[in-house]
C-alpha cells in the first residue's frame, strides 16, 4: 500500500489535523483496511480507488471504526493527488454517503460538502456534566450535538469526561463560541470518543453544521474559524444553502520517515 501523510489546516502557528492517504487499484477486504488504519494510528486514513479521470471511490477509517464521512482526510487526498500543483482539475470523491468535490484555490484546498442543519433542543441529560460546563445553548442534528458557550476561552478550557460522552447517543459533540477575541468569526472543539477519537484536531464535517449555524447568527455566509484543539487549525467556511464549502491549507509531509512518524505522534487524539 502506498501511504502519504498530510497535515490539513496547518500554518505557521497551528499544527492542523493529520491524515493518511492510501492509493489502491481496488479496495481490499474491510478487515485489512481497518488493520492498516489501526497500524498507521492517525485520526483518519482515506483509502482511494480510481474510477475515471479525476474521480475516485473513497472509504475512511479511524483506528477503530469505518466512518461515513471525513472532510479533512478528503482534503488530504486532494493534496496528494494534485501534487500541490496550482490549476489542478477539480476532483470527485464518491462514497457510500454521497459525492464530495475538491479543488485548489491558491494555496488552499476547498471541499464542497452537504450542509447539515441543526434544530434547537434542550440539553440531553448528562451532556453538560460530561462536558464539564454549567450552561450553554444546545442544538442537535441527525448524528451530532452542538453546544454554544459564552466565550472562546470557555471552549479552550474544556476538560470533558470522555467515557461519559461516549455513553451519550451521539456520534460527535461540537462545542463552539464567538471568536472575535481571536480574530475570527467563531471557534470550536469537537469530540468523538464513541469512534475512538476523544478530540478531533480539526473536523471538517462539524463545519457542515457550524457554518450554517454561525451564518444565521452573524448574518453573512463567508466565515473564518479556529479549532482550539491541542494541535489547532485555521479554516474558512462558506454557507451556500444546501452545501458548505470549507477551505484550508494541506501540507504534504516528506515521504521519508512518514510511516515511522505516524506511529508515535497521534495518540494525542486517539486514546
């Protein structure tokens, strides 16, 4: 298997979210892909199979489970396939959960994903206790729950009880706040302990919910954001109605030593 490693949403200050990209002529059995993702031990590994020029089938695995959508690993895939060349053609990634599109925009990679709307809700029992907060507003989607806190400092200070979060009936837990003090529109952190990833360093799919949420609150469609994880990441998001466009840097690591580096580093986000 040919494996490349990319740090997405990384810049001079933020280390971003790493992903592995494996290119194959055909998908091997699921158990083999899961074993490889566990061996690599990055938050997500994308497996790609070409189907036509600029079109690929894709499957995504955390070290412990296959997932139905991963934006940052798809951005990583686009960087590997483009080779970093400006003007590369638009790429199509076909999954069981739908089709994603990427393209290079200057030094950034843009990904186009389905929007996911949120419904305001009362906090589910045990949620605030598991997050370690006393108050906040709450909204839910089909798979995740979002909590807005009073400040970005409160988001950064969270120390969740991950086993308690994993027992709640959600795929993921998104915590967010306005980000004016940090020079952006909003900040967030995202937690997925039920998938074996206590904290996702930068989560693109969460921004399919965050972008429409903050677009309505702030009255504009193009937004800037920070993810306040240990590695941290900077991104832009655009609410386009039924679609969300997320843009960010994607830095391809040197091939030499990449596989070795993958092993020790990423237990910071997979526990």
